[in-house]
C-alpha cells in the first residue's frame, strides 16, 4: 500500500493516488492542522470519500494510537462505558445524508489500512430485532421501544436491551474492525443483544462515529451524543443539501388537522386520568403526581384550543400571500396563550407525561402531541429570543377536500420558517469544534455555502475530474431539430411548439445515445405535461412522439410517490438490460430522488439531458419570503458575513439542482458520458459559471441541432481509450480506485446502481474500446447506418424493418449483425438536415448564432424530391464514376415539377451500359418505379429508402452497404419486382454484388 507524505504526515492510501487526490488530501490535512473549516468539492469518481478517510485518520493517528478495548463500570446498578484513550485526542464524527451512503463510506474504510475504534449510529427502523417493535415505524416505534426498555421490573424489559452490557463485557474489542449496520444487526441476532443500544453505548468510547446528518443537525439527537465537542472534527459528506436540511430542522409547520389531533389526544389523557383516579386498584399502583395529571392535561387541551382559535382569527387578505409577520411575532402569539420561557418547560413536561400515558394505554399508537413538544423546543431554544430575527411567521389557507371530492372545511397552517441555516450549526462554534469539513461532488457555486451557513471556510477546493477530455461531451443545445428555441421559462413551457420540439429532440437523442439515458425536467408538472403531449400527437399515418421514443428506448417515469420509487428503479434496470432494444430512458425531475445520490455508472447512464432551469416556484410563500429576507439582510449594515441577495440565492439554488442532476453520470475514472443542456439560457456566461467547475472547460454552445447530432454520434462512435469499465474492474480485481463506490452492497437496500446491473450491453474489447453498441458502432467494429455520420434526414432509421450491417472479424471474414432501427422522422417536417446545416470538418461555435438554418417541409408519402439530396445529375463530374463507392443517381418527380425536369428523372451515369439505361425520352419510367416503391413500402420504409440514397450521396455508407440494405428492404415475394427493377439503376460493375444480396434474400 503506497504511503504519501502530506504536510509532514504519512498517509497510507490503498492505490496509486492521482494528482487530484493528493491535492484533496492536502486540503483536508491543512484544515485539521490549522483548525479551520474547509469547503471541498470533488466530482464523484475521484475517490473523495477514500481520500477524506485516509487523510483524517492519518492525522488522528499522528496524535497517538487508536483506542482499544472498553471500560465498563457499575454504580448503583447503572453501567457506564468509557475508554482509556486520552481526552486530548479529537473524536471524529463522519456524517452523511442517508444510511445507505453511510454503508458505502464504511465499505471504503474497509479498503484502508486504518483501524480506528468505530461505530455507526442509525435509527431503530434500521437496527431493531424485537419481534413486535421492529414492525412499527417512526414515532410509534420509538415510543414502543422506550416503553419496553424503561420498565422498572427488569424481567419485563426488552430482553435484547438487557443483554447489551453483558455482550460488551465479553466483547470489548467490538468496533476495532469496521462494522456497518448489517454487521451490528447480525451480531444482535446471534447474541440476542440489541444492535441499536449496542451502537449507542459504543459511541461513548470510539475514535470515529459514522452517523446520518440528523445526529448533528437535530438538537434532540445531538444532545443524545455523549462526547466532548471540544476539539472534535465534524465531516459532512454529500453536503450539497446541507443548508436546506439545516433550515428545515430549525423550522416547523403546524397544520389544522394535526392541531385537531393533538387536542383529541389531550382529551383522551384527561379521560384516562379520571378513569384511573376512580379505580381503587389504579390508585394503589400510581403515584399522586399521576393521579393529579388530569388537571394538567385539561390545561394542555385548553391551550391548544386557544391556539386553534387564534390561528382561525388571523385575517388573510389573499390565499396567495397568506398572513406574514416578522419572526418575533411568534413570542407575542405564545404570550397570548400564557406560554413563555418559564411555562414552556412545564408544558413540555406535561406533554411527556401525556405521551407516556397514551403509550401505556395503546402500545404502538402515534402520539401527535410529541410534535407540539418539538415545536416548543424550537421556539424557546436555549432560553433566548435573539434567534427570532432569522424567522418569519406565516399562516396559509387552503381548501380541504372530502373523500367524495367535494370541498370541505378550510384548512390553515401555522409556520415558523428559519431563513438562516447557520443557526443549526452555530452551537458547534460555541463548543470549540476543531474543524468542520463540508464536501460533495456537487457543491458549486461554493460562495453560497459560507454565506448561507454563516461559517468561515478559508480552505476551499474545486477539484477537476480524473477523466480525460475524450470521456465527456458537454454542450448547450439552444434549438431543436426544426430550429425552434429551447427555453423552459414560464412564457414558453406550456406551448405546443416547445413540447413538440423537445420531444423530437429526445427522439433523436434516444437513437444516438447507447444504453441508459436520463432526462431531467425542472418540475413534475412539466414532465407530466410534456409526456401527455407526446402521447397525444399522433394520427393514422404516423406514430406519436412517445411511440417513437419507445421505439429506441423503453421509458421509465419517476413517480411522485416515494413508496413507488424502489419499483421504478427496478423497472429501469430491467428495461436497461433488455437486449431486444437499445437501452432505457429515465424521465425524472431535478431535486427528485433520481437526481440525489444514485450511481448511474457505465451503461446505466451514458448521457443526461437537462431540459431547463429548475427554479423554485416564485409565488411559493416560503420562496418569496426567503428572497425578501435575504434582500433585507443584504441591505443591512454591520453584517460580519457577506449576504446573498434574493435573486442570487434563487439562481444559485437552480444551478445547484442542475449540478446534482448532471452528476449522475461519469461516475469513475473509466466511465464516459454526455451532458446535454437543452435550454438556450445555459449559453449565458453567468449560467455556465455556476456549473460544476470540472464540467465548464468542456461545454460548447451549438447553434444548430445538426451539429449536436454529428458531434454526439462521433463522441459515442470514435476511438475511446478509457480502458475497462468499473464493473469489469470489480470482477477482475475485486476492488480498485473507483472513488465513492461499493461493490458488495444490495442495490434495493441502498438505491445504488452497481449490483443489479447485468453485464454491459456494450461489450468492451481488451484495449478498452467498445466492440459494439446497441445503437452505435466503433471505428474498428462493425459499420452501421448510425455508425457513420448521421444522415441529413434522420428518417433513415426504419420503424419496423431490421437492417443488416457488415462486421469485420479478426480474420476479415464478413458476418452480419442484426440491429433493429426505428423511425425518427416527424410526419410534419424534416427535423434537421445535416448535409445542409453542418459540413464535415466545420468547427462548432462557442457562441450562439441566430438559428435559422432549418427549412420546414411537410413530408407526405409519395412527395419526395430526391433532387434536393443528390443534385442535378448534369452538374456532376464525369469522374464521379471512378469513385470507389460509385454513385447511384435518382431524381423524383415532384407533384408540381416541370416537364423538362421530369424528362431527366431516374438517369444513370457513365459506367452503365447503353442498353440498360432507361430512356431519358420517357421520363415516366422513373416516376413509375418510384410509384411502385411507394405502393409496396410503408411510409416509414419509403423514408428509409430516401435515407439510404442520401447516405450514399454523403458517403455515410458505402455502396455495398446501401445495396445490402436496399435488398433487405425489397425482400418478400410481393416486392420481388422492386428487387429486379432496382438493378437497372445500379452501375454495371456492382451488378454481381447486388445479385449476391438478392439471392440471399429472394424467397
């Protein structure tokens, strides 16, 4: 294992480190040595987590040996657990957003040489092994667990809880080898001890604690941690949403229905207390305090009723604006209820008694009153009122709907929203935390983090990716196939033209991009409206946009309901690995679950399309008040930190959501993919400056859609030398320097892409280049129609016929490979003309050029003019016959063509024997043949026929490939005349080749 000297400290690293990894570890070490905070961005796949662990643990080890063993002391029946380590050594708390991400981090720890004493904290839902309690969820489970563990009689307590101390006495070395949640659960099942309380006890005597965010951000959970915050090191991994999580943790919403439920529970407590007071046996078993609780519960109910009345009396002028007051108004409202800092603690004590009473009466019920206790804790925190200036009071009104769909009683919600996320972290500064490190793959733009969290981050890093420039395609696509502008702003997004153009663009991208394609919309509304539009636009003679997308990739749509998300991921994986079609497309939403933390590595995500800027709804009260708050703060004097304006915050939130979405692809050093911005606003310099820094150098702005198609096709086709994919590396090496990934975890438990991915649909050659793709070719593999430069008319891919293409093997033997191709041409107009709009060798522009290149043409079967593709045959040089590919010249009579033009139809050139040349005197011969073609072929097949001819003209396909494709197209007994007649229009030197193809196809 290599060792690197970083700022004077030896750091063991499992692999040869990249330069970017060394830079990252140097920044981590600087933060710890200088006791300063750090803000570090490093793209997923750069080994961020591994670097963070190695540098931090190397620093900790440099101070002294890691902790070993446990010391368990007993005093008056109570057990205390501690360690022999020096209190001068810092405790490391490594926090990430979810349990699944923590599992991945612990897997990375197992790859290192460092073995600190550690534990992982989690929820009862993750840990519980009690037969009954494990079936519950949320507050109900918490209350049931506490009740089972707090019973006075030891014999009646949870047996798993009772065994914890005995297990620790017998196994003091637990945690000296990395253990994750599953390991602790297995220990519990084997030994009978409670995994939840095992982890809670061990955390008092460890070097590093792994925990979800809520253990640090939520005040109640933070108080449950028994460690010295002084000199501790706090690491927030995947911190891109930290500011919003902090703000939400410090805020509350109290809807009418919840307040009504709390009043009902208070009444139940009154009734239960009176019932017990009147039973002699209950009086003997209960203390006087409990017997007198009925009065306290009645007071609680009266206060809640008064609060309900006060909320109902608030004057709301409009539902859109609601009722808003400055934060301190909340204390005025509480004072009206006689709730102050002095009485709040008494009230919270009453609520706790009420919760215990309800739990005793009915184990497993949800106690809504706990919410009121949490609200009081937020309002009256630390016995101060100064924090209220960061808040706004808001009351909103909404009409409730009954089960039968009729309007019900108007519902109101009382909210106290925190607009200073830093309030959740300020306690750490007061307690002397050594360093706070925030890191993620998508933190950009960085400035807003320091400004929003009110923390000083003097150490910052925006790391480049470890991939090469040939592994990424990043482009702004300002216009669609027909030249209409892409702009998803409010004024455009609902127009039929915008949705059609976007759909036609996605049809093309679905054809070009191999395997997995991710398409992100700014909102669920726009996603649903667009798909509904694509499904509806069809007629008898043409497929809908949605059907044409489905012809190329099987679709999956991100559900609004969280409960359906796991099944949608499973559905995507199933469709992705279906070899009968060229992959799958996942339609998702920025800020949705697909955009958060999922690993679409390798073939599961070859491209990501962002269809617009995901601005929050500007009329949403919370968004509107946040902007107003920031504008007020930015205008105030004496602020120690720079404050964002409301507009800056609003724009940066949208940019961060975009960065999070595009970060789903290119997940490791050997990966490659495309990032496609389908909105003209991404061409603006200030928009691009907010894109992740590692992407910025690769972004190009294209003025025409044809350029996008050409360059994307070339990107996926041409010689990539990335080496083996991550999956093949994992199989071959059982591990590797693959960044923030894990090879041994079940996907459906952690929503991580790797484990359920079947072998790649795109095989990889030993040299790392693609042998073939489900929809594209490579330089040294077979040659397909799309494998060359895409034709001017994308319709050259048929909706229902299969195209046979040649494949060169190592022995130069020709074999055929079957590839299904689908139609992509709208019946309304030709979407782009590559031959007209983008000449080979022409460089794309980095600046926007006014689009105007596309001519709309209404294409109807039988009205094709091949002259526009092949030009007038009289204009061609006679030397063209010597071209190695040869030429086939056909011109089609337009419905309004002149007689002189029709007299030149279907002319053959140079090498064709005189006796086989159709008479130019009879222009009807060519028209008759084309009429036969139109009659025998479907509309889509006829479009293919045009495409093949055009591909020949642009030298996209060789003549042999065209003849092969035509022979396939004209196969079948009813089309035999077409096979025989088409020979008349082929140069004589290719007749034998054509006959070979015909013989292989004629029945």
